[in-house]
């Protein structure tokens, strides 16, 4: 299992930590900062999902007037490490 840390930009959260297993599935998503309940929910919903599917589902989600969101930041983090 590979651990990853991503420094977010443009969101209330400042960091995302997560693991990707040998089958490309995401685990242990934890955000630092942001809306705790919502971000715990994201982590639980994506637990065990293929990382590429998580990336595709969350990419482009906006938070209010912002160009990004905490889910979109997870997609961007995955975009950096997935082929």
C-alpha cells in the first residue's frame, strides 16, 4: 500500500492523506481542516473504490463561488499519481 499526502489549494482543508493499494483502490482518506463531517463522509464513501473512478466522479465539483472544492482537490491529487 502506498501512502500519499497532497497539499490542497483554494479550499478550507489544507491537506489530504490517503493510501492506494496494489489493486489501485483508495483507502484511509483523511482531510486536515475543512468541514469535518462532510469530509469524513467523502472518505467513507470512496473507501475501497478504484482510485480512477473516484477521480472521475469528483473532478470538477465546485464549492460555491470557488473554482474547486475538497472533493475536486482529491480528484486533482489522484490525477497527479494515476496514469
